[in-house]
C-alpha cells in the first residue's frame, strides 16, 4: 500500500507549488492509496523565512493559512474518498520556548490525524534553507559540523520529550547542507551517542521514523534517515513509515523506487502507516492508529508497475 505521511502545497506554503487539490489528484494518478496533507504550523514573526518576509506576511496571515487549510483538506478527503485515503496533519517547528504553545493552540483548534515532528532550526537559525544560514548556525554552535550536529540532536531530543510526535520528520535533516552529507554520523562518537539516545526515546513511546525520499531528490545518496541510523533503529524494534515530502505535483512519489531499494538494503521487514477512523492509543488523536504491511507486500504492489 504505497503512502506518504508528509506533503506541502503552494496554496498554503510559501516555498511550494500547486493547489492542495492538485496535490491530491497527483497522488491519485500515481497510484497512492494513502496520502497525508501536512502543511507547516504557524510561527512567530521573528521566525519568518526570508520568502515570507518578502511577501510581507503577518503572524495572523500564517495562522489564517493553517485555519484555511484544515477545512479544505476535509473537503478533499470527502470528495476523493472513493479514490484515496487522505490523512490530515501538520508539520511542527521547534525553535524557541514559545513553540510548544503554538503547537498546543493548533491541536486545540482542529481534529488532526497526527502531526510530523520536525526540526528546521538550531539556535533559532534555519539549517536547511540555504548554505549561508547553515553556516551562521554552525558558527553559533562553535564553528564545526560536529558541534552543530550535537546541538541539532539535543534540540531534537527536547522536541521529542515535549510533544512525542507520532511521526518523526526527516530525522537527520542536519546533514543536508553540511560539508560531507553522505559520510554518516558514527565518525563522531558524541554525536552518535545523542542519535542513539533519541532513537531509543522514539521507540519507547511508539513513535515512527519517516523514510523521507526528499533527501534523494536533493542530491544525497541516501534518504532521511541515512542507512546507519535506520539499521540502529531497526535493531531496537523501531518502526518506519514512508514520505515523499513533496512540495509540488512533480515531486509526488519522486524516488520511491530508490526508496524501495533502500528499505531492502536496510533490511526493514515492515512498513507502517496511519489509519484514519480507527481507534488509537494516543488521546490527542483518538481516531488514528498505526497499521503495517510487510516489505514483501509493499514490493508486490501494482504501484511499482506504473512508477518505475
């Protein structure tokens, strides 16, 4: 059952393209059976991205985007229910002490199926927007990738402890703009210990790591998380879900064949997905639970015949 737990549209995200309905139609045309709509949560003005500053957005504008997104997502879930199962969520930020309040406010306003817990900032500086900002964050962390990696995974641990996301987004995003993004993390003993700590905590509360194909789209040899992290998580009983993290219709399902090959290489035996409408254990999302299929079932799906 091909699925994705992470996507964005140009209708509700400044750095994406296409409408939300066009994203859903693209997912249907590519043979997805489950597709999640997860626009970004609102942020305080001090944490706007350059593109949002240039568009003269206000804090109220970002709040309205999310408030407008939710009913449109519900409409699309109902309109296309016979063709695809739509999940409705959002993607978090974790920037400063005010962030948890913003998350709780959003959860209190709408009945989401889940949210993706992500880190895009270290020391309040975006680390995946462009190289200049990454270098600013690295300098503030102490001047090396190793120090920035440590601070990233510490910040991630704070996020995990505070909000325990059902789906953990692009776990090792920090390597994207680093000097050597394909060399992994075991070369840094202190960093690797923090990664193991985070993985153990995710497994302890039943969280799921997304296997995010956008890392491949952005030129890296492996998706998020990289192979060594996936193998470590698998060995402690960790669970995995699929995501394309698409930001336009031409990115829907991009590199999923390579992602399938990666799952085989990582020896992941089961892949999990969120089910809407099924009673689950998390009181924040009473109508959501995880189900799974085996890798063999995934590999045998007709999806791959039309998505070589």
